[in-house]
C-alpha cells in the first residue's frame, strides 16, 4: 500500500519529506500514571501547536504521533494541534502501547475485540470521527516478553494483515525488540514494515545489528536526553551501524512525550533540537549530507510506502 494515512487524509510517499518517526503532541495519561508522574500531561493545544510550528520551521514535514489509546490519545486535540501547523503531516496511531499502561484491561478484553477496535481506527476513524490512524502500535515491558505483551504484538500483527499499515512498536529501554520482531514475522508481518522504538536506550551494537538483519527498522529517539546516556555514545553507535551496512534500516525521531522536554512548556530540548542542533553536530562530526538525508527522508519514505 503506497498511500500513507494522515489526520487530513491519505498522502503520497514523496510528500513525507523530513519525518520524525516517534513523537507525542497531546497526551492525557491514565489517572494513576498522571498521579505518580505529573510530567506526562502534554495538555495544551496552543503550546503543542507552537512546538509543532518550531518543527516545521526547522524543516520538518511529517510527524508520527505515537500516543495509543492506553496512554491517553485524544483525536480531537491532536487534530486541533495539527491544524495549527498546516505544513506538517501528522500520522496518528492505532493499537496499544504496553501492558503496564493497560492494567487489567489487557487481560479483561478479548483479543478479537482489540483487533476489531484497532482495525476500526485504521479504516473507519478514531472515536467516532473520520480521522484515521496510519500506524499500528504494540509494546512490551522491560526484559519481559510475557503473555500480555505477546497479546498486544499478536493484535498488531492481525491488524497489519487486514490493513497493511506499518507497525511501530514500543520497547521498554530498548529490550525485547528481537523477540517482538520474531513474533510479528511469525504472525505474518513483513519485516520491512516493522520499526522498533527506543532502541537507542540500549546502545548495544549486537542487539541493533541482529534486529536489522531480520529486516526490521530500529528507531533512535533519545536525542537530548542526557539521563539516557550521552549524545556522543548515541552518535557513535549510529556511525557504527551505518558503517556495518545497517544505515538503511534506521529511523530518527525524538519521543518528547513530556512537557518538560518542550520549550513551549518551559523545558527543553524542544521539538526542533534534532533537526537543528543534532543535524549540525552530525555534519560537523563527519556524517555526510547524504547520510542525513537517508535517515531523515529516504528511510521513512521507504518504510511508510512499503518498499523493500
Ligand atoms: Zn513515545
């Protein structure tokens, strides 16, 4: 399926341009999660819109909004944020984030019902609107590929078989990506339609390489988060992977899912950081313009259009 579904309808692969493969624009986290960590509530349409315009000013053309229903997706608010930056294509998400966010829901709801709801979000619209999701999500817990995590992976695979939309998973701290990929492939997902998020939380060359050898994409999205390790190590692994021939299987984004990460909410590094500061640093560090274009434009176009 070459067409890509955005909140404003389908677009062609050539229209994607510079693509941030993993972000959050508006999040209403479940009450228990918000109580324990108020820094999860991205809840101002104006401020998120301001940040999205910052992304556009830095050359960004497409942004993947990876908030799934169990993390507090709100289609009306995300559409309102997207309307504040009409130059940017926003792609929304169907499926589920991870067992830890779902609580009892993950066991209480039948797998077939989860598949039905996920497919409806992709083909009919989200929450009674005609805004369709363009990405299928699933995820697992830290170092744990238990039955609940496997259930979410199977739901994503079933939705893929019905719709052909790409799958972007959540890995917790970069673990279980290999296991997710194995089960997705076993359940009929084409490897080149799979991207594993947060893989740079675990800067292990071996792990990254074995996943790309299965044919899946790996996502780097921890830029500007020193608490998850220094930029130097992240960029060194990117270099190592490109030199090992895995460069065509890497997507980049910034996963700034907390208000403290956004300038408009009084924090940083901001939604333009990857596309300005990191880009400049990479080019100064010896990455070529062609390599930057591969990561920011060519790879996402290939992934979303389903090109092998
Ligand atoms: Zn995220």
